[in-house]
């Protein structure tokens, strides 16, 4: 796990420590983000939904010189256009029906700090033009106002959409694109960093066993196999949801395949090359004893460590299984 080192102790949990992983592609991304944190440059965070764009933006802010200043977040997809404009720029009393008092916008609230515009690809063209001017001039007027308000704001934007595709279709302004795409950081999908899955699972398991007061010691070999080979279209967010469900359903000391959503187990079964971790020999080779031990452990886990039932699953006699348990020094078995 990457350890942030330029953050006030008060905000340590909001820094790079909140981003979990050790894969090379993940650490490369963290390295880019850390370099950006030490500057005031405009950052654009790209990647699929659920890859941790928001956490990355938060980590950049809390590792910057603006650590003690405001971090203001706006999800551009969460507001219709007319409301998003007033959220960003604020309004004066009487600017429109219902504007009973003056309200500062997010730009104003972020003064001296960071403004994080999430899902910027969902913003309409007219509002993009107003945003562009505010970014260029670092000043704006509230709706219904006549006085320009100047701010010192660091901008971070994020989107899971293909902005180049939106550009070609005329749905995103070229000038705004080049204004916000100064320092792009691409968050890798979970499919591109599968080696980080066990570490993420360990984190979420600890979180949800504590939340639901469950005494779960870990994840079975067979359940881990399905979790590592699933495609995770929803990325870390989908993984987190799957673990939360599994912890709630788990009846034993370890999470079993039956605790996982059926589509996760079903996908692995339907893919011949991932039917078992050792059914396809990896390029670096494999030890046959490791294969045998892994299959025995999977069988034991499936039947809650009952030797008689495990022997039936493996097509072995009970005495033959006992020999292999001694051979591999597997002690936890009953019946």
C-alpha cells in the first residue's frame, strides 16, 4: 500500500493511504498524483466508474499546500443545468423566484482551496462556456449579480466518459477540454490490477466484519478464486458491495462461494480457462504438489472441513485423503 508522506496528521486518513494497492500500474498512478499534489496545476482524473477517482482527488488536495483550506466537491451529473449553475456560481437575493436570500456558490466557497468537479463530461455546452470563463479569469458573477468575484482556486476534474468522443460529436467544447486536461491521471480498472484484489478484500473484510459484528477470519481459497477471476465491470465499488453482501450472508468462519453473488461464481464457471487456478498451467510453471494441496483445501472448505465428504468430492477413499492431509500438513479437518 502506498504511504503518503506530505500530509498533516489530522488529515492522514484522507490522503494516499486511503488508496489501496501495490501493483505497478497502481503505483505509477499514485506517483503521478503525488507529483501533481505539490503544484497548483489543474488535474483531470480519468477512468471507469468505481475506480476511485474521488479518493484520488481528495488525496491530491490533502497532500497539497492547500491541506488546511476548503475542498469543495460538485457532482455535475447530480444537478439539472439551471440548478448546477446556481450551485457553482451562487445567486443574489431576488435573482429568480424562490431566491429569498443571497447564496454563495461552490466557486466562492472553495476560495484559497480546491474545487473538485466530478462528472464534468455531463455538463451542458452553455454551462461549459460559463465554466471556461471562470477557469480562465478566476472570477465570476453570481446569478443576478453585477459585481465580479475573484477567487484563488485549484481545480480538479473527473469523468468516466470518453471526452475525445464527446469532442468529435460536438458535446464538449475543445477550448474547455484543453483548459482542464492539463495534467491527466488515468485510474486503472480493477481488471488491470488483479494482484491488488486480495489486499482490497482484506480491507473491506475488516471493515464489514466490524460493522456487522461478525467473527469471520478470512476468505476461502475457492471463494478467492472466483473473486480474483471475475471481470469487475463496476470496479472497486462492485467489489466492495460484493464483500458487504458476503459478510452478511456468511455462516462460518470463512467466506464461501455460496456467500458470493451468483453472477460472480457463474462467470468463473462459464470460463474454461478460469475453472480452477491450476487447470491451466501458467507460463512460469507450477508444482504438482501445490495443485493437489489447493484442490484438497477447496474441497475441505466447501464441506466445512468434513473429511468424509471431502474425500467423496475428490473421488478418493477416506484413507487416501488422510494420507494426503498428512503429506501436505493439513490439520484442520473433522469427521
